[in-house]
C-alpha cells in the first residue's frame, strides 16, 4: 500500500479533531497517568499507521515520519488555542486539566498558536518537498531554530515558574520535541543547499569589496550592535539588575519579564547565553569574508528569534497575562518598535545571507593560486 505524500499526512493530521473530541468525552481521562498514557498510545499508533501505509511507497527521507507525526500534534495545538480562546469547546479540556495546565498561560497558548500555524505550514512544505524529491534545507533550518527555541524556553519555564508544582506525567510527551529535532537537525545540516553555483570570479569580487562598499552590511552591523546591547540589557533584567535604568525599564516598558510564570525570564536568559554570542560572531562574519557557517546558522537563529519574539511580544499584551505584567498603554509603541525591530533584523540578516551568499563562500580562486605558489 502507498501513502500519498503529502496529502496522506495532511489528512492523517486532521484526524486530531475527531480523536481529541472522542477522548475528551471519555470519563476515564480524569487521571493524569491515564492522560499521559493516552498521549503516548496515540503517538505510537500514528507511527505504526504511517509505517504500514508507507510500505508500498516508502519515503526516501526518514524525516517524513517525524514531520507527519508533528503535523498531527500541530493540529492538536491549534485545537488547544481555539478552545482556550473560546472559538470551540469539548475537545482538549481533559488535557488542559490533567495533562499540561500551564498551557493555559499566555505563553502556552501562543506557542500552541505558533505550532498550529507556522510549524504546521512548515511541515506541509517539507513533506511536499520530500514527496517531490526536492531540497528543503533552508525551510528545515528555520523550523529547527523555531522548535528548539520553543522547547528551550517552555520546558525549563514549566519547572522553575509558578506552575512547577503542576508538572504531571504528560510532561514526558514533550521529550520527542527535544530529541527528534536534534536528530533531524543533524540530518538537515548534512544536506546540501539547492543553491545555483556561483562563479569563482564573483566570489573573489565579493571578497574584495570593503565594508563601505556594502551599505546593507553596514546597516546590519548597526542592527547587530543594537541587538547585542538590547539582548545584554534584557538579560540583566532577568537577573534582577538593581540599577535605576533597569528598574525604570522593567516597570514602565516590559513588566512581563517579572511575571512569575518564568517563561519571559528564561527567554531572556536563552537569548543572553545563546543568541548573544551568535550576534557577536555575525559582526565578525560581515567583516571577514568566507564564513560559510553563516549560510546555515543565520536561518536557524532567524527561526528561533521569530518564535521567541512572537511568544514574548504576544504574551506581553495578551489578555491571559495579569494586567500588572502587561505592557502599559503609554509605552505600547516604544515596546513594539524595539521588539519588532529586534525580530525583523535577524530575518533580514538571514535573507541577506541566503540570497546574496557570495561573500560568505570560500574563495577557491585564491586557494588554487596559493597552492600553485607552494608547489
């Protein structure tokens, strides 16, 4: 038997709607252990069904199974968002009560929205690329950064925040979201890009251009300097910096960082320890040609920045966040301009690297000439 790609996984993901409705109607799902067991059983059943139907036309890329199963959970997350915001009812109430109650926070609801829309679209794109035998490395890297950022903030935030006492057996259902992306990322990084080849002369010419001949790169360096300052400053806020400047900013512009749910603090610390070093390295890469790692890692960090900032900005103004931790009305524009600029700058950096990559490629002409001189 053959499983149509990606229509098969798409229709399979939609079964999340009747499955969640039927499970919610069962009275036995009031026990946290039972809820976790049902979650594991559903995921294993999905894998078996996918594997069985794909035997007639097995996918060449094993990540097909990962993306297909994750597309199902994306629909589940979309259902959670719709139910928590009052659009539907009677689907995931059992899970929110006995599974992962912290998903009812502003941060939890917004990562469900992101997973049910952005990640779901990315899964369908990658499944379609696998079906057609096309390269999906750039999309895969963006997804990788987005999902890892989500998990790096969500999992520790659940444990150290005020919902730390609400961690239940269903928490283990998040483990695949941490382990599978690592394996998937290793495979995606090994793939080659579907870029058209660039002549060695163009690479040499790009390397010969000084920074003042590249106005876009000057603008990106200015952005990176601002982003470094902003990341460092908010990291200090998360560490309870006692200065008057920190006190004024956290109370008048971003009080959400003080929210005891801990997600915003964890987000700032992840940015401080992971994003900040990359921002510094990116300045180096824009000044010194031939840093090929920029072609992949800028896309990963663009995905992570997009997801993290979406959750942070959204939670800062969301009605589920207590009023005292929301952005004050008089500081709304300043907050938005700072955070949206911080987000879009990374997307622009990734776009620049992918679309005009000659500067970041190795200069093979120079390497050949040096080899001849040595001989």
